[in-house]
C-alpha cells in the first residue's frame, strides 16, 4: 500500500470580520465543490490543522496529488460567512515544522 504524501499550506485571510473555523471551512469546501464537484473535493482530503483568529491565519493540510486543485479553489474564494474576503497562500511545505521555518524566514 502506497503512503499518501501530504502538503501543508499557510494561509492568510484578507477580510474585515473574523469568521469561525467552520465558516472558513464551509467557504473552502464550497469553492472546491463549485470548481471540481463533490468527487474532486473528496479526492483532496483537506483538513484544517490550525486557525488563528487574531492573526487571521490558517494552516490547511491536503494531499500532494491535489495541491493544484486546492490552490485554485482557494484563489476563487470571494466570500466567507457572507462577507467579502480573499485567501492568500503564503507558503507550502511537506511538514508543519518546515512550514513554520518558511514563515519565519
């Protein structure tokens, strides 16, 4: 059985209000299903690892094979919790430790 390779994305949320983690993930799931359908969304197996309300930052985990799908979907997000928003990918890494190192550098 082949091991699933994962990638971690550091995200910066650009919006006025502070959405809950559930509202943010609903926006991400909606963007993926709108572009690629439910089958494409199920292949991504993305998960929210960390969500910082104060800094409006998040860490999302996805599989390496669907990294492009997730990045395209994040770029298409224009609304979160009914408010205008944008999501920016700051860094991508294979480990959370490496991601933190890229953000500090």
